[in-house]
């Protein structure tokens, strides 16, 4: 296992500005490289991320099991297209992180959320299921077809849905099947189907984390959802033998 100090090049002169990632986020929550920020220095982005991660999570560990995952996430969120191509990551899709319990999926997404200036919102899947049980279908629309910031046109009750909101649906697969006034619903499946329609028409980005493997995921959400996720998301899988890092 490597120490943090081993990951930081010695006598290395930073070429990035003080802001760790000078990027502009588009309305679809995709990032565009800011040439003036010299964001193409991927090694420096990686170095700064590791330092930032260790400051926020002192027990954060980088080893041969999660280093390739970190590199893919940084290539994606920094819009470093050459690195994305090398690491086989499509920046036009979202992310689907699969891995055993405690391997660091949610922690890494939260660290990326902070490091790259909050490009998406994180919502636990079980909370969406709970909201459906209380509110019904409006809760599904909030995270699906109406997942946009609202602009009022300035007169009457008319609103305009603008600026798609990228969500990271966290811990997908642990949420209970919800019921609202006797209506059973596979809540996350419905949300993903809605978000797929918005992805196809407007480029709405969706990220997910799950403890389920591909087979278990397909059994729970069926082939219809799994097929759409292949189009919507980059699959990033942790090694099955990675240890539980929670202490």
C-alpha cells in the first residue's frame, strides 16, 4: 500500500491556478476545458485531488485497487479528453460505480463533488423511495422528467424548465419497493426510465453508485433499465476482492 507522500512528485512546479479545477459546467452538467486554466495537466490534477482527499478524509487510502478508479473519475470530471480516450471513459455519459460494500464509491463521488465545484447533486435512493411513499408521483417527476432548475417567465403561473440537474443516485439497490395509496412502484427503475428519456433528448446526466453486481442489478431493475444504462453511463467496477475500508 502506497503512502500519500509517495504519490506526490518531488520538485514539481504546479502549472494550475489556485482553483484546483478551472472548468465551466454546461447546463447539462458536462464540463468544458477552460484553456486559460491549463487544465490539461492531468498529473497535477491527480496530485491536487489526492492532497485534497487526504485533508478531508485523513484515513483515505490509495492503492492498486482503487487508483485506476480514481484516474477514470478525474479524467471524466476534469474533461481531460485525451485521458478519457486512453481510459475508455465517455465524457458525454454519466457514471455507474459498482463495487462491494465499503469500497469507497460514495466517498469518491463526494470528494469529486467537492473538488470539481459541485457539478451534481447526491441523493440516497432510499430517500427518493421514502418521498414517493409520502408524496406519490410528484416525487418521481422531481428526479426524472422535471429534473431541471425552474425559471419563472415573469407573468402568471407559467414556468420554464431550464438547466438540467445532474444527480448521483447513491446506494441504488438498497431502497425498498414503495407504496403510495396502494400503488406499488419500483421507484428507482421509474426514475431511471424517465432520466433516460431526458438523456436521449437533452443530454441529462445521471450518476449511480451500487453494491449490486451486473446480474443482481438486472434482476432487480430488469433488462429494460439495464439496457438503457449501458447507453447512459460509463460502467466503472471496483475489484470484487477490494476490502471494506470502513473502520
